[in-house]
């Protein structure tokens, strides 16, 4: 997989023009969801390089990250005359970059695409690293391919219209990057004033956060080893997200990850000796900013079954990424059913569920 260019923009118009010039194409397409079409697409008005671009607009949020929406994008590309040499620009959050990236990398066996992420989550995580896909059969990202964007342009000005809920969703992936990188980065994240956003500071933190991901993806693009670090909090987090989706009470991905981090830090504490004070400090941050996901002990089996579908698993054995310390990563950890249930007990007790 080729190294992906990730640019923290000083001016989106120039960066995008340059990126488009570097991708020779016969026709240009812009994919947005109904919200980013209204709120973010106008930021690109008047850029000559986008003249004549065809627009494709899909429904917003993860309930639309599915086969029907994917087919609608393929259909639109086909009907609007896309060829193997066309270029797709994904303008949106992780839902648009995941689904748009998958649509691009499968249409006529693959056309080039550029990601212009508009949420915090997509900037620090989803738009980078080439994991594309859709939810399927009630499972997160069940179908997809590794296919990096030609270029990722990070314009943090988009974050000014993001609501608090989606801000915190992205912040959870930043916390994850803090936990798997350095105590300094984690401390900076835990100290950030989330009530009164300093956008200049946030921009520099986005830069540092995405670098954590870039370095890991560069080393292991196809997740044979160290890339599993980026899945911290997700073995449980994805199960929470899938359960919530099945019960028609969807939760944002980052919230599920934050609650998954609570569980997996507990496992880290009991299995790999993660320090109790650091576990408590991170859990406190999650409690204060994310509330909790409610479930009861009758649902433990269902969550356990969902975790059996995690992509890191081999031969039905549930695989966790755990920590010995901040930045000291233990890959390919396992836990028996009893320990996993004990972890759920701990979560419910400390989160007051
Ligand atoms: N591929 C990866 O490596 C990766 C990494 C992390 C998450 N993900 C996936 O990303 C998805 C979540 O992404 P997300 O959190 O960006 O959600 P999202 O794309 O659903 O966006 C959240 C909401 O914010 C709106 N929005 C987008 N930009 C906005 C802006 N600038 N101002 C106001 N509203 C805006 C969207 O329309 C949507 O309603 C999940 O499907 C998750 O599985 C993928
Ligand atoms: O890029 C990665 O690798 C990650 O694991 C990042 C995660 O934040 C992201 O949610 C990813 O989509 C999860 O992938 P999956 O392989 O567990 O579906
Ligand atoms: Zn994630």
C-alpha cells in the first residue's frame, strides 16, 4: 500500500486544487451527506478546479453506512458517467469517508479518491489509513477493503459547525491515540478545556493526534501487527455500537469507543498491570463527558457473541489490544468468558449503570 499524503491545510482551496491536479481524471465527483452538503459544501464554492463536478448526496449518519447507500453511490457514479479514470472527493465525516472510500475502491475495480474530512473523528482517524467499508448483518465495518485515499486534506475550520456530541465522539479516538502514544500527549488531552474550545490549540492537537495514526499505519498498513493498537477500546466498543444499533438506540462511534476504553483499561489493569491511577483518571474523564451506555447482565451473552465477530479474532478467540502503561502496547491478548463478564460488571458498577 502506498504512503498516503495527509495535509494539515493552511488554505483548503489551494491544497485541494493542488491535490486534484496530482490526480489526473476525466470527470470529478463530490460525495457529501445531507448535512455536509448543506454545511460544508459551500466552503468549496468558487474553486475553479471543482467546476463541472457532479454531486452525489447520501443520507447522514451510521444508519446509512449500509449496502443500500453503497449501491446508490455506485448507481450514481454509473449513471453520471464515471469511468476508471474518474476522481471522487469525499466531503464529510467518517461515514462518508468509509462508504465513499469503499465505493471508489470497488467501482470499476477502483478509482482514485481524495478525503476532505469534516468531523473531528474523521480528521484524526477515519479519513486516514485506508480502512474503508460499510456495516453489514448488524456488525460494524463487516464488509470493506484496505484502500487509501490519494490524499487527505485536514481543514479544521470545518469543526466550527460541529455539535458538542460529535466533538466528543472524535475526541474519544484522540484519547485512544493519547493512551497508545505518550503520557505527555494523554495529559494534554485530559487537560484540554472542552467547554471553551481553543481552535488554534485544537488544530495543533489534531496534527499530533493524526500523526500517531499515520506512524502506525505506515509501519503496518494491513493490520498484521502493531496496527491493532489503533483498535484499543474497539473489541468492546464495536459490540456496544452494534447492540445499540440493533435496539434502535444508535450511539455515536466515539462514545462506544470511550465506553469500550473503560472496559479495556480495566482488562489492562487486571491482565497486563496498567496502573490503577491512570485507569481511574481516564475513566473519570469518560464519566464526566460521555455519560454511560446502559445494559444489564441478561445482555452479557449478546455482547459476548458480538465480540466474537471482531476482525482481530482468530479461530473464534476474542482478541484484545491492551496496555501495560501509556504507550506500552500488548497485542493479541485474550480473556476467558468469566473475565469478560467480570469486566462488564466493573463497567456497570463504576459507570453507575
Ligand atoms: N476507517 C477508519 O479508520 C475509521 C476510524 C474511525 C471511525 N470510523 C467510522 O467513522 C464513522 C463515524 O464518523 P463520524 O463520527 O465522522 O460520523 P458521521 O460521518 O456520521 O458524522 C457525524 C454527523 O456530523 C455531521 N457533520 C459532518 N461534518 C460536519 C460539520 N463540519 N459540521 C456539522 N455537522 C457535520 C454529519 O452529517 C453527521 O450527521 C463510523 O462509521 C466509524 O465506524 C472509521
Ligand atoms: O484504523 C484502524 O486500524 C482502526 O482500528 C481505527 C478505528 O478507530 C476505526 O474505528 C476502525 O474503523 C475500526 O476498524 P475495524 O477493523 O475494527 O472494523
Ligand atoms: Zn474507531
